[in-house]
C-alpha cells in the first residue's frame, strides 16, 4: 500500500523542500544589527501629525536585500520620544487616530528630520547625565542604542555634542479646500481655574485670519494683537515672514486644518492661550454667531493669567488701598467676572 493510500503524504526530496521565511524578533534592540545587512533603501516615507498635539511620527520602510522592516520615530516637540521597529512594515505606517494627517517625504527630508530630532534628544541626555548623573542612570533607557543603529541604517553620522544650526521641521502639505460647511466651535481660555468659554458657529471656508477677527470680537479684544494658530501643518500668524509663524494665516482656511468633530486647535492671542475644539458640523451659517458662553473675558489691561488672578484677588476686597490701585491698573472698575452678555458679543460680531 502506498503512503498516500494510507493517509500519509509522501516526503519530498531534501533539495525540493520549500522553506518558508522564518519570523524575526524586533523587540530586543541587541538583535537589530542582525536584521538588515548591506545598503539600506528607504520607501513609504511619511510624516504624520496630530491636529491637537505637538507631536509627529516619522515612519518608513527600510529594505536591505530580501528583508524589510518598518520604523516609527515618535517626536514630541523637536525631540525623539521613542523609536519602534516593526517586523511587518505596514504596522509602522498605519494611522490609528482620526485627527492625524500625513504627507510624503523625500529620502533626504526623512533623514534630515530624523537626525534633527535625534540630536535634540542626545543633547538633552548629555546635559542630564552631566548635571544629575544619578537620576540619569535611573532614567536611562535603550533609546541611545536604538538611535545608534538607526543612524547606521540611514547613513547618518555619529552623534557629536557640538554646536550646530537647528533644522526646521518640514511643514505638512495642506489638503485642498473642501466644500464649505458650518462648524460649531467651543473656544476656551486654557489658563484660569474657572472656565471662560464661548460657543460660536462659523463657516469652514473662513481663513484663520478671519477666525482671529471673530475671536477678537467674541472676547472683546483689539484684533491688531499678536496671535498665532498652532496646527499639524505648522504655525500660522499674520507675520509668517517675520519669525512669528511658518505661514500666513490669511492663506489657509479653517476647514483645511480642522475638519471633524473632536479636532482641536491651539490659538494664542498676546499672552493668552486658548483651545478651539470642533464640536459638530452644522448647517452653513450666513454670518458667525455666538450661541453660548460663561464668564466675562479678562479686561484688556490684564495681559496674562497672572495679572487676571491679581485682579480677581483685588475684587474680593476692593476697599483696600493697595487693591484700589490694582483695580485701576488692571481695568477692574465696573468689571464683573461672572457676567456674560451674548447679545453684546453678537452685536460686535455683526
């Protein structure tokens, strides 16, 4: 009886047996040098940013010979936070957040952005090791080893603690304008303990410069004040060429930087920082309007949160001689921090 008739498969000769690729482990950094040999090529290079956080992810596929791995470099601010290697390259490229946006990079841009972030982190580690060595030893991770291997794969020079010019991040490419919709926005000052906020409806095709003018009316400010919007596509202000931002705020629409409910946008006017959050998509309004809010905006004389807290403290005892001077200096006469006048806000918007 043949092996087949007995339910057993015949064995193939050794020289005809197929070998399936053996899975490789990328969790332990000491194994990384064994993964890729020879010249490493870059493909699928992307940078992803989150619309509500100062964080980007630089991701790419690294290939040498017949093997490919995916790499993710997470950058907080301008410093590397983590370096991840993935046995399946697509795992490094996938986006898991709705608020993420991405753009493609050239190999040179990818290497430049990775190197700049690696240098910032290495400079910080060197400073920490010099100033507080005991804490550095307790806090130390395997990130330097990961960074060293990534440098070798990307053909980057070894780290040297010498002065060097900064590398500006590559701004993400703005998406094309979408059909106009209405957006309900919640805008709140991020500083005071007792929330000062407004709910406004605006068109998505208004420029960020127009958004600034709307918020100046909503919070009863001079629209000529310095301001900036921090987005996943860079910083926008009225003086993009003068060091106040990456690009001009009259050249980008609100709907290009925030599109869906939940998206957030940091906004700064003088020394006051705000959060703008998209609550929902609404019917297209003819004009901007204020629907709701709480508490009065700080007087113009209060240039920052510290001055506003001084004003509130003075209002608790206005008869005190010292407090009388503060009330005059900080615009406190006739000021009621709990007062919110929606009709007055809409009159300024009109």
